[in-house]
C-alpha cells in the first residue's frame, strides 16, 4: 500500500475523533490516513456489462478485483498505474466506467432505485451518484438532478452525457427552494430522494489532504442548519412508502446523528428510520455526543470509518414515509 506524509491533524479534530473511537481504533484510523486510497471504478451498465469491461481492462494489464459479489459493477484496480491513467483510457472517455470511491457508491446502494421510479438527487454534481442511480434504473423513469453552482452543473452535464444518461433533468436551484417549488406544483409523489448533503468532509482526508487545512469547528457547527433544511424540505415531497437517503462524507455527529435526531422529532408521525444493508462493515449511529442525547433510533444509521474497510469515511441514514 502506497503511503505519504500528510499535514498534522488539528488538535480539536484529534480530540473529537478520540471521543468517537477507542484508543486502538484511533491509532488504526491515524495509520490509514497516511495510506493512499484504493483506485476504484464503477462499470456503467447502461453501456457495457461488468464482464466485458473487466476483460477489456485486464487486456491492458490491469488487475481487477470485484470486492462485492452482489455488485459486480464495482471494481478495484489493484496494480499500480501511471498517474492519471484511470481517467485517460478510451473506456473512460466512452463512459464505460465512472471513477468513484467505494464508500461514495453506498448511498445509492442503500436507496435501491428501481426502473420507472421518480428520483431526486438534491445535491447532484459531479454526477457520480446520479449516473449510478440512472444505471440502477436502466435509464428509465425520471431523475431530477439538482445543483446550485453553474460551474458544477457543467461538470454534471458532461458526466451525464459521457455516460449516456437519458432519463435525467438538470435543475439549478437552492435545494430547499427547489423542494418548495415542486411541492407548490403538486409534484409531491416522489419515489426516492438522495440528500448527499454538503458537509465538513472529514471522511475525505485520504483522497483530499487539503481537508486537513480547510477543516474548522465553525463549519461543523454551522452546517447542520443547512443540512436539516435540505432534508426536511425533501421529506415533504415523498409519497407514502417513498424512501429518502441522507448521506455525508463526515464523521461529525452534529452533521449526522444530530440532524437525524432533529428530523425524527419534527416528522415523528410521518417518517421512520429504516435498517440499512450495505456490502461492507459499518457501525451504528451514536446516541450521545457532548452531553446531548439522541433517539435510540439513530442506531439504525451507518457510520463508515476508513480503517474498517480501507475506504473513505461516510455516514448514511435511510427514511421511509409512513403517512
């Protein structure tokens, strides 16, 4: 496993992670931060089968590992490649695969989009999860892929085009405002919604060392208001028995269990948390943080730590609309 020297973790971040992890766990966590992440891709089954793609890539001399038997489209490239080689191949240019970190694939796996459903990806760019959802839906139904940044919309549109996605409408609006607009237009019978919320990014330290420098406690304390607003607005659009996945790439309880706990209080008669099935090891949500107690229901959430699976860090919660 390749390693590198990262910047020092900020003391307040270390203190918080030590509260979340046991001493042995924390040492394992620190160690893996110094290792480069796995090179992982997702076969775009709209254009090619996993079997055919695997054969094509192995002809290049790539060593392809399929880590999850139930999801043959998920592939790890195990051998060393030239820098940037993953993104320079003809297969990538043709949209046969999408370069995507393993844990980033889990929210859509948890959401389980199906053919002919209506799905909203509320914070869609660059399109990794949108294209994954479209493949799960076999390019049927409708996806509304929303992104507020014009620059990021260009990236999203480019990736959708490259992957041959035909069932997606791109919108540019604040996520909560879009939900309000759709609700006013009586478009409130949505099957599935993904709220992959903007977050402090604590789980991305391995792939984005700049997070070491950008992280600050003010961001962690300010984001839950935005995250809760997005999730609350999205819930109002779900039809009965519709499902919503809330995900972040951070470990911060304020942005994870804290948000989920507030939503459970606000929508106690409308939604319930679902058990999550994932193809990797995960830990349940925590029920107390810095003196604040959360509903025992948050144990159904999934905490994904880098050292448990050699991935980035993630948090996933899944709701079902009950009335």
